[in-house]
C-alpha cells in the first residue's frame, strides 16, 4: 500500500462519523472558514489563558521561591517550551494522521490539549508541594505543546486552494482572526476576576477558572471541526486539492529551504504578537502599575485589532499579500522606535501603544497563514505549512516575551524596541527571497 493510499484509508471511527454526517451535503468555503475560525479561537484562547497566567499567577504561585522578575523569567521560559516541542508533536501526529486518519488525529490532539489545560487548573502551589509544582507545570506545558502540533487540521491550506483567487486574502484572514478573538475573551475573563476578587482569592483559587473554561471551549471546538473533517465531501476536497499529510522527512528533504525561508517571512508579525500582548502586561505588572487598568486598555485595543484583521483580507486581495506584509514590516520597524516611549508614557501612552500595535498586528498577522503555504507544491502543502508554522512561532514568538523582558530589565525599556526592529528587518529580507521561491514552486 502506498503512502497516499494509507493516508486515504479511513479508520472505523472515521467511517462511522462520516456515515453520521452523510446528510451534511456539499461543504462550502464559508463552512470551512467557520470551522477554522472556531478552532483557532479555541486554540488562541487556550494560549492566552496560559500566557496571562504566566504574568499574573505562575511567578507568585509556582515560582514563589524566586523574586518577581526571576519568577517571570521562569514562567516565560515555560511559555516558550511549548513552541520548542511543537514540531515534535507535528511529526508524531502527522504519522498518526497517515496511519489512522485525520479525525482520530484531531480528536487525540485536542483531548491531550484539553486534559493538559484543565489539569493546570488543579495545579498545587509551590508552597504546598515544593518542586513537584514546577515539575508538574513543565510536564503539562510539554503536553500542550505536543498537542498543538496535532491540532493542525489542514483547513487553512484547503481554503487556499478552494476559493477564488481574488478572495484568497479574505479567506486567509479568517483563521488568523481567532487570535484577537481569543485574546479578547481571555483578557475580559481575567479582568472580571481581578476586579471582583481580592488578590488573595485570585491567587488562591480565582485564577483556576479560566483554565476550566478553556477546556470547555476546546470540547466545543473539537465537535465543530469534526463536523467538517469527517464528511465525505471534505475528504473529496482534500483529494482534489492534493492535500495529503506527506511524511515529515520527505517534506523537509524536498522543501527544507522553503520551510526555513517561509518561517522567517512572518517573523516581524509574530514578534509583534507578543510585544502587544504578553510583554507589556509583564512590564506593567512588575512595575506595580494597576493590572486591571491595562487589561481594560488591552481589551479596547484588541477591538481595533479585530477590525484591522478583517480589513487585511480586502487589502491583500487588492494590493497583494506580499506587498501588504512588506508595508506592515516597514510599519513595525517604525513602530519599534516609538513603542518603548509610548509604553512608558502613562495611561495615554499605553493606550496609544496598544491601539497602534494592535492595528499593525491585525493587518500583518491577518495574512501570515497565506504566506506560509504559498511556496509549497500542493502534494506537500499540508505538512509543509504545518512545519513552517511551527518554526515561525518558535523563531518569532516563542522567546519574544522572555527576550524583550530581559532586554528591558537589563538595558532599559528603550532597547526592547531593537528586538522588534530586528524582526522587521528579517521579514523584509525573507520576503525578497520568498518571492523567488514562490515563483519556482508554480
């Protein structure tokens, strides 16, 4: 049996699920987009629940043996750990997809993600169990990272080959819209808890509720995505699009250069991703400024970000995706020079910092998924896009909060903009190379 035929053979679980959904009929791109949006929103909500806890909770609960700054360093190191192990998860779950089918893979991955998340909600404090608290959090964070490698469902690249060419920017934007929506809900939930609980109650038990909510959201997202991926029409669309989970080794051997260059294309966007979400929250918190005030600013700025995300679709369809990403990289470079001054400018400065950053991020991040998939031949676009996304997150976002905080603490806040500037420069260079690679893949 060939690799492709093995990948195409559905498991008993998938055959039963597809029979149950046989009445669904033809799947339209809009339905795929809704499934993508629900799935990505759940994943990003899960991510931001953990990321915000890395600032407000874990330094005080898990790393209470260290001073607040060092505890935040430790928490950010664990935040990055998931991005480090994510490619391993992608390799394992790609094998699982080829062996047992996409529904089994997606169910297992989201089950692992959900279980890892909800168990964090029961995590005992360091004051109660000592080092076991730290070790447990490390294991659970690794579980989240491995699981995220398996949540890649191929819906984004399927959209790229299933929609009219003049609408690809619009549909490429929809999966990315899950990021600001996830941040919006997570920030609002923490804002509600912080403003309605005492500090002792929040650190004692209140912080656990967002992790329970994240588990419930993942369950809903699982069924929303399975409703699409188990249908026969979805399978036929993948066959027409030649979107197969190609072996990881083969994909790297044939497209290694595309993967590496593609990972650097969204570097500026992914670096900015943390510079307007996690890092400023840590800076505000460590400088003893009101966290609730900044969370409210973040919520308002994220609304602007949602609008910018939506606008990125028509902009990319009209001007071209690479041109939009190039202009955004230039805007990020300019923003990196002003950002430290704004963040240190009190409530007004923080608000301007967050709104401008969120708008730029919305337009640039909104088109990242399309740029990642563009270089690969269709037969290897599924796995190639997943690996490229993993590396882009690792290089661009994984260590961004830790690096930015370390730079700001040791050299001054003004130097944190240099980190963002370097990402913008790398993106501009990668776009130049990427244009030639995309042309050769046609």
